[in-house]
C-alpha cells in the first residue's frame, strides 16, 4: 500500500487573508532612442525628416481604427528657445524717379513691400507641411494669436529730388526671429513613443505686422542719357 504524506505549507500572514500576494518589481523605464540633426549643418536633411514624419502621420490617420493600435504615428512639436526683433536687408521699393528739371521737385512715390517667412530648412515643393506650421501652432498657443507667413505693406511717400538727380525709397521691413528645436516623435498606436528625432536650430524669421519698418531715401546724380536730357 502506498502512503501519501502531506507536505507542510508555510503559513501566510493574516494580512493577506490566506491569499498569496505577488508584488511586481518596477521595471526600468524604457529608453527612447533619440537622434539629432542640426538644421544649420543639414537643411535638406532637416526638411526630409520633417516630411517623413508628416507622411507617417498621414498614413497612420488613413488606417482603419482597428489597425491604428498597432500602427506608428508621428507627431511634430516645436519649442522656442529665443526671440529677437530684427529687420530685413535694405532693399529698394517703388519706382525710381528722375528729375530732369533745373529745380528741385517733390514727387509722391507709391510703393509696396512683401515680407515672407524664411527658415533654416530647405523645404521641397512636395513638402506636406513647413517648419512655419509647427512654429505657428506653438506661438498661437503661447501668445493667443496666429502669425502670418507673409505680410504686405503699401504706402505713398513724398520725396524731394534735386535737379538732375534720381530718387528711390529703400526699406527695411520689421521681422521676428525665433530660435527653437523641433521634435519628431514616432508613437506606437499614437500613444507610446518609440523613437524621436530632434532638429536643433529650427529657426524661423517671419514678418512682424506690429513692427515699424525703416524707410530711407536714396538717390544720385543722373548719368548717361538721363543726364543728357536734363535741363540745366
């Protein structure tokens, strides 16, 4: 006859009411791989990285809802590191006017000047978005109003032109120069970050519609045919 012997089981403390409790050991936080690009050194690579992220996001958005949980999304964020006021380089605006008369003349000159946004990326024509879009989202959330990608100013100003001279207005448009870094976050199911690309020196110079430009006159003595036609 086979005898069965009962094995002793260690007593469980009363605090667990007879239920064996297992305590999970916290796992170390997973390290997200991060690669970096400097837009000043690699403007084309920066634009390509931005375009790839946007393309990934559009593809993920097109997935059926049930597939998105296993798909990879990509989010673009931009963080401001600096802001300075500046001006564009001096450039001629309006027509060049000549005074062929023997006396000084006052001439009203109408001019129009358009300032457009520039950045440290080289963005191809096929780009789904631009650095400006990411910057504008952040600035709108921070300052409560959206910025324009371009701004046009038109005025009429009177200039006094000396006899046998020409005259033209020269303008420097006001700008806002933002320094920052762009982060491209690839996320599984749109939630858990798998990897990131950080683009440093993601800088944007945009028009300052509230700023005041610098308008100066330029001119000089007529030469060639204009000088020959001048009434002295």
